């Protein structure tokens, strides 16, 4: 892909994102106040974040990779289920990944 095509893609993408954001501001406020819309928006946020975490945990480029990130994610999930503070969750996950990598897991 040429640099010109890349910049065109970036600018078009930025324009589309800006347009979507602008449309979001034009939605009447009483539509957003409905409980069903608020519940759906909350679920979409959780689903998007979960998908991003899953992709980052098991993907490297276009390949599926099972390395130290997956057990670290499992440890973080257990810590979150036990309602550990976020700092503790991050430290446990990082320590798990570091320990597994020190033991030779990729």
C-alpha cells in the first residue's frame, strides 16, 4: 500500500468516526434515557472490551498463540471474580506471565 493510499484511508476513517460521533450528539436525549437503551449500551461496552482483551490475549499478528498471556488472563479473571482491587489484579497477572516466561513458556 502506498503512503498516499494509507493517508487517504486514515483520513477517511477519521472522517467516518467523526461523523458517527456527530450523529451520536444529534440523538434526542429522551431516547437515551430509556432503560433498555442504557442497558444495551452498557452491554455493548462490556462486549467490546472483552473482545479486545481476548484478541490481545491469544493473537500475535494473524496467528493464534497460546503463551503466558492466557494463564495470566485466567489469573486476572479469578482475581476479579474474587473482587480484588484493580492494582492487585494487574500485579497478579503480570507476576503470573513473568513467572511462566521465566520457566520457559513463550
